[in-house]
C-alpha cells in the first residue's frame, strides 16, 4: 500500500472513531480523556443502560447508511 493510501486509511479511522464518539455523546454517554501518549488517546465511555441502548441503536442506524465522503 502506498504512503498516501496509509494516510487516507488512518484519517478514515480517526473520522470513524470521531463519528462513533459523537454518536455516544448524542445518546447521553460521557466520554472522558484518561490520558494521551504520543498520538494514542486513552478514553473511557460511561453511561446508563438506556444511554447504551440509544447508542447501540444509533450505531446500527449509522452503519446501515452509505458512508459520507
């Protein structure tokens, strides 16, 4: 794989993680940054079971939609 392809894949992964975290926040879950070493972030996600259910439903709905570009 070319360096450009690896960079695109890394950016896609970061964008995917940001979208997943946004869904969790919108569902009412708390996202905390526990630490960061270099570029690697360590985060915790916490919330009620109802918030987790809303998150799971939102994630399921988002995965059923075509990717945004």
